[in-house]
C-alpha cells in the first residue's frame, strides 16, 4: 500500500475490475493498483499515476474531476483531476480503528470481538464496492461486514451507528441505490435493503444461501440479485417473494448494470445475459474471456472488463436489447 503502481507496457491488456465515467473519459481500475483512462470509450488507454499497488476493486466519480477508488487492504484513493493522478486517503489500519471505536460505543461483545480481530490482522481486508448516494454522500462496503459512510465526498469516513443484521460478518460484495433505496448483497445469501438512503437496513429473506456478487434495483422497483453457479433471483415486492431467472449455464454471475431499464449481466464464462420472459439468454454468439465487470457506454455499446483486458463492444450488438420479453 506504500509502493507506487508500476507502469504497464500494455495498459489495454491489464486485468481491470471496475470502470466509471469522469466527464467524457472512462476510468478503469484493477490489479496491482493500476488505473487507466480512455478518451475514446475503451479503444485506447493511458495509465494514471497511483501511489499504491494494492488491487483496486471499484471506482466512482462525483463529477468530471473528483472521484474515488477503493480496493484491497482497505485502500481508499482520491483524484481531483479526472483520474490522471491519485492520492491516498485511507487504508485498512484506519478502517479497523473506526470499526473498533464503533463497536466500543455499541457495547456489543460480538462486534467488539470482530473489530479487535480487524485491528490485530492489520490492513488486509478489501473493500469491494463504492456507491455514490446523493451530493457528496458516499458508501463503501467490503469484507467482514465493513460499511463506511462519507458526507464530504470521501475526505473523511465514519462507521454507521445502526449495526447491520449480519451477525456472521459475511462479506458485502455489491451496493446499488435508486432514490432513497439502497441495496447491499454478499456472502451466504446476504441481502440488505434500506428505504432511508442507507441510514438503516433490514435483512431480506434469502432465496439462495450462496454468495451474491451483484445486485440491481430496477426501474419498476424490483430487486435482482445474482452470483454463484448462475443463480439469478428477482423480487417484485421488496424481497417478500422471489422468482428464479433461469440461465443457460451454471457460470457464476460476476457483475451487472442497467442497460436502459433492463439488467445486463456478465459471467465468468464470458457471456453477457439479457432477459427473455423468465429466463436469461446469452447476448453474444461467441463468448469473451472471463468478464469481471461491465460499463454501458454513452455511444450505446458496452465496455467489458475481462481477464485479457478491456473490450469495447459496439452499439450494434445491443440495438435490440430489451425488445424481447
């Protein structure tokens, strides 16, 4: 976490794990602290200056210049120049101390034991997801029930006073928001929903006890969670009832995004999945390399972040997306 990221010979071929827009520029983050920028929607890339070489898992921008990236070791990085250069804001050592202070205020023995273990382990716990709420409010989540809030665009962070219903300290892999609703999903079927902008969460009954790696709140208010062994579940009523969405394989679903009003999902087998009736069908004829994440492009295409680098898929591949039910 104190060693700068090395320069990559081929920035377009590195393993990337998330991407976001900074104005008209796409910024992507990945292994060994690599952050790359593209002004042409993924056809060419330039590497940014990064002061750490821990793997980065998520990136988000508040505006065209100010953004955050998070990753392993509880690392939080910030940029004020659209991702050209980055500064370290926090790491797992500070996070462990925040968790310990929160646990001491709560007086709960289980929380205290978990927080003390975080301190003893050192800065080894990853953050997995970063969520822009409204204005300068941010949410970051990660391993072992780590949840952090910021009210000032990521300059300072706190641990929410209201504890999550996550007694086993399961990892939280995904975070999504729509209006005042915030959805978290993670390990061992963990699904948490907030109706007040992330201040308080209630645990939803899980339709599946395996891990969920992604989640979406759809335009009609429905909830979708997906993860291990191709498990994709949809609830139209806030988690009271769940319906399975069948897939053509048991490949793990790695990520999702809303393309228009419909979810688009990616898998470890290199497929992009779309909805057809109650099933999910492959969108591409020939699979890509294993897909880590996807980003809808403003041109109408999709950027796929794969194990072999970033691949920009043209808008023509998605022209009929969502027209078949």
